[in-house]
C-alpha cells in the first residue's frame, strides 16, 4: 500500500439487520482509495449508500464484508477506533444535533477535551480552529443563536480542533440555505487548498461535487463511477439513468456545443464558464 | 406570537461584580453553609447576622432589587400562609382573637422568624443563579460532586446531562413553537377555555416533539462518538476552575457569619 493513501476500502460491504427478515444490503464490493490531500465528492441518489459509506470512514459503522483501513489501521479493531476518529473528523447533516455545549468555544473544545489534551493546548487549538473557519468573533456566543451556515462552521472547527488528517462532510449542506451552503463550501475548499486537509464531501448537489478534484458515484450500494469531475459529468445519459442530474452548467455547455461553440469539458462551474466566455 | 419566546433558561444576569467573579464552587458551598446555619438560628440576633450577610452579598453582587423581588413574587402566597398558620396555631399568650382563632405572641415571633428564614433562603438561592452562568454552575457542581465518584456517583455524567439539557432547551422550544403553528394551521385549538380540551390538544404537540427529541438524541450520540467522547475518564477541560484570594475572603466571611450564628445558639449571652 503506498503511504500516501489515507483511507482504503477493499471489498467493503455492509448489510443492515444481517440475518433478519429486513436485511438490507447498503454497500457491496466497494473499493476506494483516498489519498492524503485529495478533495473527493461522493454522489448518488437517495438510498445509494452514501451515508453508510461515510460512517465506515471513521468506524461509526463496521464492515460486514471486506475491510476499511485509515492510516493503515483496520477499523474492525476496537483499539484503533479513537485514533481513527481523531484522524477522520466528521460533520453531519443537522447543524443542531451535533453541537454539544452552550458556548461556541466550549463546543469546539469538546473533541480535544475527550482526547485529554492539556488545557493550554486546547485553548490554542480552539482559537486556531475558530480562526480557520472565520468564526473567532463568535467564540463566546450561544450556538442556538447562530445561522445554519455558522453552526456548520462551528461543527467543522470542532472537528479541526482534533487535528484530523481528513474531514468527512455527510450531506453537511443539505439543510442550509444557499448562503450557508456557500459559506461551508468555501471553508472546506480553502482548508483543502491551504491546509492540505483531505476532504470527503458527501452531497446530492451536483454543483458542489463539481468543485472536487474527484467524483465518486454510488448507485444501489455499488461504486459505479470514479473519476475527475469533467469525466464523470460528461456521462450525462448514464447519470440521468440512475436518477442523478448534472450541474446546470453542463447542460448550458451542451446547448452551446450544439449551437457550434465548443467549450472544454473542464468548465463545470458558473465561475469557470464566465472566465472562459469573457477572458 | 411566540408562546415560548419569553422563557429564559436560568436567570443569569451577566456582570463583573466580586460575587460574579467568585469560583462557582465557592458560591455553591456558601449557599449550602448558609442553608444549614439558617436552621440553627433561633433568636433575633442570629437573624440579624444572617440578614446583614445577605444584604452585604446582594450589595456586592450589584443585582437590582427588583430582579430579586420578581423572583419572590411566586412564593408570596406561601409566605402569607406560613405566617398565618404560625400566628394562629402556636400556643402561648393571647394577642387577639378572630372568631375561634387565637393569635399568640409566640406565634407572631415564630411566624416572623419563619418568613425571614424563607425570604433569606430564597434571596441567597436567587443570588446564586443570578450571578453564576448555567455553564459555570454545571462545572462547579461537577467539581464538587467529583469526590463522590468513589461511592459510585456519576458526577461527570450528571454534569454532561445538565449541559446537554441547557443546550437543547432553546432548540426544542423553537421546535415546539413550529409544531404548534403547523397544527394550528390545520385547525388545532391550543387556546380553548375548556381544560380537558386544552390537555387533549397537547397530544398532537407532544407526540411529534418527543419523536423528534429521540431522533436528535440519537444523532447527538453519534456526533459525540465521532468526536471521541467516551465518558468522563481521562478527560481534560478547556476552562479549569480557579479559586483566588477573593474566594478565600468570601469563605472567611462565611465562616465568621456561621460561627456567630452557631455561637448565639449554643452559648447564648
């Protein structure tokens, strides 16, 4: 295994309620390698196993088949769980249900407190994490008074304070308004680019997936596509066949091409289109 | 119209007075000692000492008197009732009669002491919650209860439960408000005058609220696990409680007050 592979899943399968009548196969034979510093988006229709996959990446769920390693540590070994969860931080969908404390900075401190980090070091990490998500002015605020996007940034800071190598966002933008979504996406993109943080973005917004370096498509528990966004989003018919769309810009690009104006396939966002058309 | 908007949790009044700056453990202990001493007081001199202590505490805390009085309003009936019962039911020298009821001088004395005792107790307890934020109150309780872990008291878990409750009360209130509006939009009646109808109308509010609270609890537990939470063992804290010279002074003053009151009881004169 090359040392730069942070997370490796091999033949990963997960069945809920194994051995009962309601047995459901959520994942089957998923082979995925995520390298240090990558920005990977995972897309798929509802029920395709995206969240199940996310929860395998930090040992919240354990494989019923195959295996998952994080930094070479097998998630099936309970002795590794805390080290794995420290390495892979996670942000969940509902901003309200992942904030524990009644003051922002105390919530950010929750992870390092659990890791028994000394108080002076916790203070340093909290200030640093809040600065990274640009929430330092809200350190003494009550979380329930923040906007959705701000709450998710606090949740990201809470994960960052554990000094993870990877951040998994499990549909973390699904409950936010467009502005909150933009705040969160800009934050994770910056963390990926400037801090070298590995990001796994689980989403059902195609525009968000277009921002990643790599897009992984899941369908009914199988990994059906894995490639650069321009490769994945050029398979419009395939994606529509499994109930996914493509970013709106891809449709615009197609219309322009049909009208005789070729556009390079790397143009996947509105900004890129504007830059291309008006250089 | 939001039914829940006016409810604030606790009644903390932020400030920077010496009382605000005391370590929460000191304040909790002082209130505890005060309560015990209060029950040892039997004569006017002891009550005067306790009252002086309370007045000094209120003065130092710079809490507006009307905030304290507001806290006393709900117990006014209790105070009047206590006084009346003591006045008429204590046997002794007759002061006046009211039909079959005989008010005694001893009753008057007992009644006054009883009311003073309740008032002082309430003022000191309100002062604690007015000058201590819920967060430091929880931290203080956890720290005070920590030694009892050896006998199996889950001090950290209790404090964590309090923190989570404080964190989620505003969230659940907001949710209750939302559910209520949704049910009202479908014709639910929350403002009926009939009590039974009003109680029945709570069912469509409480059922979804509980379902959602359980879902939230489940998600929160997962999120806590993802952040390496594994109970109170081997846990450090961002903000450690620190007792200062101020706490020593407060403790000394409390000790002096307690000595005077107890001295008056057992070595009168």
